[in-house]
């Protein structure tokens, strides 16, 4: 039986709310390792708003099979969090379709408190798992 080809991931991690995103990054890398995937590159952005450019950079890397985004959008005094999260989700979805590579959304929010963001650190595992499953699915369909 042929050995399954290794899955290589790129991570884009927001530095905003770094106390939370650091934990997401560690958990995501541990889960990737558990699933037999490798995190090839990690790019950091000031916030989630800045992620699409870094996602695109990783999608153009021929070695990267999928990109995992990690961050949290915490509610503020205005609806700013809703705008950021909505636009981010739309743009990374577009990039995934444009480059024909999976991009998973491991960004929690909007409309949550810091405590709720802390409770959702495991979204990192879900995002890694989604990326790995999509790469396998795409390979099976070739």
C-alpha cells in the first residue's frame, strides 16, 4: 500500500488579542501534528482585517496544500466587529475559490466577549481538521 502524501499547511495568525491567538496557534499546531499534517509556514498579521493578503501569499506557495486562519473578533462599543468578521470570511472564501486550495476559518466572533473568545480557543482544532479533510477530499477527487 502506498504511503499517503503528507499534508502541508500554512497558518495565518492574528496578533490582535495575542493572549488568545497564541493559545489557538499552539493548539492548532498540536492538532495538525496529531492528524499527521505539517505546518510549513506561519505568517502573522496585526489583526484579522489584515489576513487576506497573508492568506494569498501562502496560497501562491506551491508547497502549501491549505491555509488555516486563526484569530478572534471581540465585540466592542460599535458594530466594527461584525464588519471585520463578515468581510474577512467573504474574502478568504473568494481566495480559496480563486486559488483552488482550502482556506479554513478559525476566527471566532463577532459579537462575543473576551471570555467567550477564550472559551472558543478550540476553534483552532476545528479549522485544522477542516483544512486537512478538504485536502484529502480534493486529492481523492483527482
